[in-house]
C-alpha cells in the first residue's frame, strides 16, 4: 500500500530565510577574495571560465575560480575590497550561523561537517563537485526556506559527490591538498572495486561514513571514469547529467559556514522520480519509497514557489526520450497528488 503523499509544509521565518541568504552571499564573496595574481578568462567548448594566474618561481600557476556568470563577474570586479573585509565577514557569518541554529535549522554532526569543510578547502566544490542525495535534499531547507519533519531528513552516513568527467578534464586545475591526503587525515580508507586499483568509494575506519564519487554515463554501460580535477575515479550513472546540470551554491551551517554546491531543487525532484523506478527490489525498495517522498515534498513546495522552473525541469526530462518518460510515469502512477501538481504548473 502506498503511503499518503505529503501535502502540507511549513516555512522558516523571514528572519531565518534572510539570514541564510546573507550567509550564502558572504561565502560567495569570500570565494573570490584570495586572488593572488592576474584574472584570466579562458574560452573552452563554447563556455568561458575565470582563472587566477600567478607565478611561483619560474612556474605559472592557474587556479580555477568559476564559470563566467554575471554574479561572479561582479564579485571579481570588487575582489580587492572583498579581501580587505574578510575578517569582518567571518565574524558576521558566525553570528548568522547562530541565528540559523536558534531558528531551528538542521545542523551537521562534527564528522560530516569537518569532512565537507575539508573537501571544500581542497577545492572539491570549486572544481565542479556537487553534493547529491539526502545531504543535498537537506540543504534545500535554506534555499527554499522550508522546514523538514524528522522523518523527511533521517540522517544518512553516505555522502555522494557527483561531477562531469569532461568538465574535470578541461579545468586544468586539481584539488589541493589532494583528496587522498584529506581522506588519510580523517581516517578514511579506499574501498575495493571491481576494477583493481580504481577506488571510487571511501569509508571512515572509525565510523560509518561512506563517501562515493559519481559521474554521468552517456553510453550503454555504467562504468568507472576518472575525475582528473578531483584526483579520483567515479561510478558512471545514467540520468545523472540531468541532475547536476547548472548546479547552485549552498551554505552549510557548520562553524562560520562552508560553501558547497548542490543540484537545482526542481531537477532534484524530477530526478528522484526517475531513480525511484530504478530501485525495484531488495533493499532498494525502501530507498525507492524515500525517493518518492522527497520528490513529492519538493514538488509540493516548488509548484507554489517556483512553478515555471518546475515546469521547465519536468518538460526537459520528458523530452529526453521514451525511457525517461517511462520511468517518470511509473513513479507518478503511484503518486496521484504529485501528478496533479505537475500537470497543473
């Protein structure tokens, strides 16, 4: 028997919503405040990317900053002023995090917070890494200003990071310190895979936290592929390209805030309809139910707050072929209220 779909959600206060976006804005300001050399714009495959180009001895180094977009360009124009204000922003962010905790925002345990903070410091999210799965779902709390019930955000020890292998290749930059060093410092060990010597999963030896790296698969098989910028291998998955296209920035309420990257919420919701149908047997049945609950919740919120974006994401997925439409239809056949909302946007 299908469980009833959630139809009621509550919101955080306007104070909390404003504090979150102030925190996010401050973290994005900080991301461009450490420029050491000359700003350089590079064109590749029809897209433009910004780099910080500087010398160390006789070597020329290029540090990737981000894709050329209006918000980033505005910050780059102000990077000298932003650098001078770094300490003031850090103090302000600490205060904002306290406000968000007092307002009932979800927190992070020390293990998860320290790991994601270390990964951010090494450049994982700057270099294209995107948090997917339940940890991404939790972060829509701030983006959308919504409250979660405990059963919607049951803690998971799995952290999934996805990235495009082609983007990772063209960036010509790499995580520093390396993820191998980060994992060693935090007592993570590489887990065996079917391809000897090509690990894509790391498990904490003193806990249950598992980190997995994923990448879109465009062929028939879902094979391992390299992510050169991150220095790891990743498991290829179908439909993932849709999920992580044009990701958004998000703020972790850990210490004075951590800047990460997550999928657009409307893409996350529709993607959950697809993956729910892929999980049909064994232990995956429970995951499938969780996928549908998350999709139903977000579609409920987005149909009210962002109907145009939701409609575009839904139509985009449907346009990708009969296999996509079949999986979406299979999930919606069990979710009549969610179907009604999608058909109405």
